[in-house]
C-alpha cells in the first residue's frame, strides 16, 4: 500500500495520528502533500503573520519528513473547490492507493473534506480520517441526554470523566521510516503577495523543534507559577504556544500529558486545584470546549451570535471609533497597548484580548464581528473556535459568556494586572514618563500636562459608555 498523507493544521511528525497510521501501513513508501490555498485563506481572514508562520512550519516539516524518507509535495489552488482534483492528481502521479488525513472541524473545511473523500472513493482509493484537532473527539463529551454542553464547568467535569474512562490520552507511535522515497519534495513557496505584511520569525520560529522547545522551557520555568502570573501581561507568564497549537505544530495531547506529569505524575487532571499545571490544563480544556461547540453548533462558523436574541442589538457604526481602536489610539492606555502589541507581534496577551474586546463591544458598542475579523486578520494564532469563543464571551452574546452588566473598567483592569505600568510603557512609549495612577488614566492629569504628552484623550467617557451598553443589552434581553 502507498498512502498519500495530506497535512493541514497538523504540521508535525510527533504524535500525529494520520502520519503514524499511514507510515505503519505503507508497504511501498508514502508520499505527503500540503495544499496552498491563498484565496480561501484570504476569505478566512488569515493574517500575513500567520501565513508567514505556517509556510515556515511547512518548510520545517518537509525537512523532518525527508529524514523519514517521505517527500512533501506542495500544490497550489486558489480555493477549497480546487483541492479534490489537485489531490487526486498527486495520488495518480505517484500511484497512491489510500488517503490519510486528520480531520478539521470548521464548516468549510469539513465540506472540502467530504468532497475530497467522494473524489478519492470515486477513483477507487480508500480514505482514512483521524481525530487530532481536540484531545477527545467532538461528540464524545455529551450530557446524559446526549446533548452538547453549552456551559463550561459541566463540560470540564464530563471531559475529565471521559478522559479517565478512556485511560488517559495515549501518544501515537513514532512514524516509521520509509525504505524507499517516492518522488521528490517541492520547494515550499514564499508567502503569496496578497499576504505581504508582518513577519516575526524572531518571535515565532517555525517548526516543531521550536514548538516543542517552547513547551519544554515552559514546563521547566513557567508552569509552576502559571496560576499566579498568567494574568500579568508584562510578564512572560504564559506558554505562548498558541500559534503552534493552532497550526498543529505541537500536539495538544502532548501538552496535556506533559502538564499532568508536571503536576507530580498525577494520573488525572484535576482542574479545580489551584496549581500552575492544573490552571494551565483548565485553559487547554477551554480550547477544547470551544472546538466541541463549533461541531455541535456549526452556525458559530457563520457569524451568528450564539444567543440569537443579541443579534437584535443596535450596534454603533462609528467608523472613527473602530479605526481608533484598531490603531491603538483610543486614549485608554491598556487598550492601546494591547492593540499595538497585536500590530507589532501578531499576538496579544489573553487578559488584554478580553479587555480590548470588551472595550470595543461595550464602551464603543461596536459589533463583536468587527473585532473578531480584525483579530483574525492580525493574529499569528488566529483560530476560528477560540477567537469566536473569546469574542462572544467578551460581548456577552456567547455560551457561558460574561453577563452583559459586568463590564470591565479598563483602567481598573490595568491597575490590577499591570500595576506599575510596565506593559503600557512597552507599547505606548508616549506615556513612558508617567507614573502612579496617571499611566493608567492619563485623563486625570491637568490639561496643561496632558497637552505636552502627545497622547489622545479617551474617545468615550468610560462610565457613560458603559451605561449605554448595559441599557442596549437590557432592552434586547427584555424584548
Ligand atoms: C477576544 C479573544 C480572542 C481570542 N482569539 C484566539 C485565537 O484566535 N486563537 C487562540 O489560540 N486563542 C485565542 N484566544 C484565547 C487566548 O487568548 C489565547 O489562546 C492565549 O492568549 C494564547 O497564549 P498562550 O499560548 O501563552 O496561552 P496559555 O495561557 O499558555 O494557554 C495554553 C493554551 O491553551 C489555549 N487557551 C488558553 N486560553 C484560552 C482561552 N481563553 N480560550 C481558548 N483557548 C485557550 C491556547 O491554545 C493556549 O495556547 C482568544 C481570547 C479572547 C478573549
């Protein structure tokens, strides 16, 4: 048997079910393929920094596969519609008789996969699909009534029970080296012109060596204090593994196993306990929750609010406010620092994602879909499930979301989580000379002093805009 292994958001050789399955079954060598889909990526709002990262990860994957005696073919088609014929052509060219891939969960991706399956089966080839995007397969964590969970805490409880019933997560066997290489690897292309923009290989080196190295160093130095440091954006208190997880460069199962091990070789994750590893496991389960939700409620991929009643909110169409938020010049330092961190690095600290998202959807009363799209277009870790989940949580339109009347005060958030203003100073240098509370709320300084700083006054009054948002939500909730 000669399998064709189709890589997508699983750009690694370790703990990869499709790769392991294919290489162990192969009897005549295996071939791998990656499809570049620029128009589709643009329609899915992939950020330039993400495309750059992904292609560097594909190049690193190609080297790894080469050591396993597997050539990586690269084909390019504009959109998903072209994928099935392109893959069938590669399979024919190399005399493959089966296709192996790991499932993707989003609606368009799943539709594309069904078309590919039909095309291969019509050509008489077998198709083997594996679960890899989550720790437990979507549909395996359901209520007693067989329904999808829409609230996080009971989901987590059942997740842990299911995990234990299954005896934990087993790592995939290492892929088998192929005796004879079939075909030659293609050169991984440069980033398509449509994605010219931010590139940060210094922050986001490509490939699984870099990703696994980051996991190791987090386990050595970060995980034990994660529960104390994870909300402080000035510290390197989180793993920064999100781009590696989104593109499948590091396996989420591997992360869970290592975190359970870091917790003193406990056989089970116990997310309620206040320890670094347990708190980190809790975040991995949030990721899991949002991914399962995407399968249970495919309309989440289609831009509707989870709580449909909130689609009736009369959002503001103030394009100047939207532009000020995007460009980090709202006059609210923590929000501006966050948006500038995103623009400069392609990443934003989780606490700041929540603050920036709540400011847009509540204080500016701008539709969460504007923010969701903007984040996607700039994040190196852009992930439909987590991004949509995070935005709908912040906008109070989602499942198990922040209640609409609990609006973050960005200045208090900043005083709590960036008390000495280190994070603000890093990204908003205009404010570097301010100290005390002034760095969090420069609008409290006398006008004469403010004029010399070159930093704008807040574009909205925090209290009045908060009251307006609560009223807008209350009106819809009452209706
Ligand atoms: C408005 C908003 C938008 C977001 N958009 C994305 C996105 O596009 N892609 C993305 O990966 N995450 C997103 N998140 C979740 C979270 O902010 C990032 O996963 C996290 O900041 C990544 O940093 P880290 O790798 O250091 O995380 P760590 O704190 O080290 O956590 C480890 C991993 O757990 C997962 N995780 C952590 N927190 C969350 C969370 N709240 N929800 C879901 N998964 C989580 C991530 O995979 C992360 O890499 C968003 C959150 C909000 C509030």
